[in-house]
């Protein structure tokens, strides 16, 4: 059976740290906590769980902090969590079973990461992360922000789910300030950093600059496919917010030259047509969205509702206006099965009942 070091970086996490550690404690053999400057009771709480508690002087570089934490892990595999992550009870047993069965030749274990949830507590936004890393084979975190380890070697995809359960907002300016500091210092950005820098510009409503940076990213031949698709989606959002719907549609259509369309892109194109009352074209794209396979194994960001609920609600609307009553009723019923209390479903209910 393999052994696991849980290696975490923390700062001012007194409200959530114990919850995180309690959720994973039975499955790990060592806990390493690296504090980057807490001013609350974080270190006091961490000391209840481990004597491997270290300080790290914050230098605006998440990878540097994570690499330091990983350097202190002594077990076969290194696992990371953020303090506001939780290992659900159902995943705990799966992880315990994985420890017993894992082939020691495996270098990286990928795990689903649920980072947002709907009103019924079901995952609404999911992607896959490198979560369990073989120790002593040279893996390094890269990137000052949105840091990652590039998987290599023998990779296993597991169904051990980690949930992100944030209870308070973070600093909305932190990431952008780090990127802009890097640029001011003349540091060159790789494609992943360029992509996330453009996203930060979008979040800060600097849409024209974001478009420029997304295009800089897309010009890179080594840009990762899933990031390319997301870049085109977000570029389209920028154009929409700038009042340029035709340019937005062109950005979305460019994504079709990259790969099979993702449901998220199909929904975005469908929305473009439904906003213009072209219900036949909108229905085509929402039908296509509903037919797409939902999987995190390619590493993509998955908006779960784009694969069922959103297409169903919008198809109900499309077929209502197209006069196709049975299809409108069908898709209303499917949407209602998923989210009976959603305002859109409740709004449609009397309209569909009167058909």
C-alpha cells in the first residue's frame, strides 16, 4: 500500500482549515502545512494536526510556496488541497481503496474537482486536477498564479472527487496584480500564464485589453486546446459586452475549427440566435449542446448545466415560439425534472400548461 503526504499552503484560514483536514485525515500518512503569513489562528489550528508546520515568506508566487511544501513531504505520494477544499465522505473511502490498489508505477493521479454548486448542492462547474503526485521523480509546480504540474509518465484518472467549498470571497485584485508585477519586471509569460492573465483582464472589465491578450495567447502554437476553446468563448463575451455581437459570433464560430464543439460553446451560439428571435437556428445549437458528452477527462472546464438544463429550458422556449407544442412540452418536462424550483421552470409552467 502506498503512503501519502498531504502538503498544503495556507494563510488566514481559521474558518475552514479544520474542516478540510478532518475530511481527509483518515487517508493520509503525513500532513505538511506551510503558512505564508497568517494573522489569525490558522497556525494554532494546524498544530493540532501536525508538527510539520513551516513558515514561508510570501513572494507573490504560488508555485514557489507549493514547491516548498512538496519538498517537506516524505511519503510515496504528495497530495495537495486548498484549505477551503473538502474530501466528501463518499470520496474518502474511494481514496482509501486507491491507496491499497495503486500501482506504484503511476506518477500522477488526476481527480475531478467540483468548484461550484447549484441551489440543490449538485456540482455545476467541474474540471480535473493533478491531485496525487509521485514523490522524488522531479515534478515541479509552474506559474506564479493558477499554478499547475504538467502530468507525465503513467497517469491514472480516478473518481476521487474533491469539492471546493469557499465560504468567503478572496482578494479580487490579487492575481491581476501578480501578473502585472511580472510584466513590469520584464518576465515572459508562457501560454498558460497569458491565458489566465487575459481572464483576469476580463474579470476586471478591461475587455478590449482582454481581447488583445486572448489573441496573443491564441497565436501561440503550443497553446493547449481546452484553453484555446475557453479563450474564444471569453473573447466572444468581451465582444458582447462591448456591444459587438457579430464579432462575438465570429469568435465562437472560430472554435469550430479547433475541435468538436463543446456544449458550452453550443449554448453560447444558441443564445446569440435566440436573442435575435431566430428560434430555428437557436434550437439546432441547443439540441447539439444536449447531445454532447459530459466528461472531465480532457481537462476542460465543465459547466454542467450546458449539457442538459440550459438546453432543455431554451429548447422549450424555441419550440414554443416555433409552434411545436409537443416538443416545447417535452423539453419543459426534462428541465423540470432537473430543477423544479428554478425560476425559469416556474415561469414556463403556466404557459406550457395552457398550450
